[in-house]
C-alpha cells in the first residue's frame, strides 16, 4: 500500500439542497440536514485512472484512489472481493447468469469494511480525536478494527440483542462498547446526544460523508469484474442503503469519466418483511419512507427502521427501473441453507435475502433467464451463529 494516495476530491455537496462545503475539515450533515456527498475533479481523475493503469494496481479498493477522498490510507486489505458464478443456485432459479459478489471475504467479514476504511482514513487525516457510531453489528466491528489500526479511540453503540460475534470483535479491537435496549435508531439518538460533550466525531451512516465513498467501490469493481460492462440486475440487501447509494454514485462518476454510457443495471432493494420501509414506500410511490414501527428480523443489518438516505435509495431504484422486494425470516433461513448446500457459501442472512428476492423476481419473469444478475452477500455467516442455529433447527437439512 502506498503511503500517500492521489485523490481528486474537490468539495462536498449536499444531496438535498446542493449547497457546497470545503472538504478539508471534519463535517457531518449539511445545514439543511441533508447527507453530504464527496465531489471530485473527474476530468483530472480520468487521466490517470485508466484501464491500463488499473492492470498494475493492487487488488483492493484503493486501486481507485483518484475517486477516493483521502491521501491517508488506513487499510486491512478491503475490496476486490470474488464474484462467483452461482451455477447450481442459478439452475434452480432458471437463471443462467446468476453471480454472487462475496463481501463476506472482506476484513471483519462484511462489506462495512469498505466504508469504514474510507471514513477512518479521512477522519485520521482531518484530525479526529475519537470516533463513534451506532451499529446493527457489522459497522461497529469494522469501525473498531480500522480505528484500532489508526490509533483512534472508538465508541460503538449497539442494540443489546446484536449478534455476539459483533460485540466480541469490537471488544477485541479495544473499542468502548455500549449496549442499549432498543433499535439502531435509539443507538443513533444516543450518539447524537452525547457526541459534543465527549468530543466524538460521529461516523453514523450518511451523517458522515465518506463511508459511502468506500462502499461505492463495489460498483467500480463490478465494472472491472464484468470486463468493462455492468450487469443487468443488482440485488442488494438494504438497511441504511449506503451500498446502494454508493454504487449508484459510482455509476454516475464512471459515466462522467467516459467508462460507461447512460445505461444502468436495474437496482433491486431487498429488505426483511419485519422491517421493510423502503419496499413499502416504493410500492406506494412515495419519495421517502416513514419510520417503520416494531422492526424485527433475524437479518440484523436490515433492522433499520428509518434510513436517512431513503430518498436517495428510492431515486436509484426508480431511475434504474428497478424494484423492491421483501423476504420473510422463514424464507431467509430456508434459503441460507439452500445456498450453503448448493454453492458452498456460508452467507449472512442479509445475503440470503438477495437470493429470496432473485427467486421471487425470476418467478414473475421480471428477471429473464439470460439476464446477468449480481447478488450481494454482504456478510460472512460465521458472524451469525444465532441465526444459523435457528436455520439448522428448522428441518434436518
Ligand atoms: C451484513 C449486512 N448487510 C446489509 C446491511 C445493510 O447495509 P446498508 O446500510 O448499506 O444498506 C448491513 C448493515 O448493517 C449488514 O451488516
């Protein structure tokens, strides 16, 4: 890994009111409350970020350094995860070109590594003294790991019933772990109310501008892994929606750099039936999603009752002519086993939810047999002993 990266970041821009801010100071939201997005000099970036140059770069997310926000790099080797052709699962679904991008292969076992690598790198560069986040589990583990490497204290606030592995990893990395009786939204409130008096810089989903920058690299990688094209359909398990919004942003940047044209993959959000605010809002034709009441699901990463970037997720789904699908816990658990047995993949429940969505959309012929479909397994099953115990109790196989 290079000591200093070449970034072409120019400023931050509000995703709602378009107000701009300097990028070289720690900031959270826009004054209007909208999430801030990093903007780059893409003309300059395109000069050095070429297919030719990519050939000789390391196989991790920092290979896209021109369109990442920092010169500093705190890394555990995240990114460039495998894309597997899921032939047996595809055969069962009648899909010849079904692929799974296995984000469980990232450091700390989930795609959250990408976002936190970018956020912590930037926070270190801009002088943050302590970092804090609410978490459904995996974001906390990732923050704790990168903060450890950066030598910055981290405070992780999680619901009391978060999977045990997430709590253990945070403690192992030396973070200050606080467990609350409630949901991630309650943990978010706790961080917001306590950050100023404690001097924490908040890295909460979309309240911090750079996690999305790490997550967008999934979109850049797909382009490379599909040989300079994008797939027809992307199915993504959506909680706060950072991966979805990030990939959508990546495609816009790639078009501006002349890598792709106007065409986009159809973006599909999958959520759990017990917490499906985006699916509900999509079906009702709404532009944002109200707080989901009594959120409950085995897929802990999808238990996000209110996403700050709901309007951005819904925009990406609609502009891409995509869709939104709910999967019940029963469907998720049964499909986790089927995926493991057919593909040798021990997925997170959130990842299995994407297979449920593919099944439903293929059955309706919304996905055609020859469409190139990419599912995101966002986490590794080894972190979900509680869910897997339940899955394996339900029936003998
Ligand atoms: C394994 C897993 N998948 C999906 C999600 C949802 O991610 P996002 O906030 O990008 O929608 C999470 C969030 O915690 C997660 O841990």
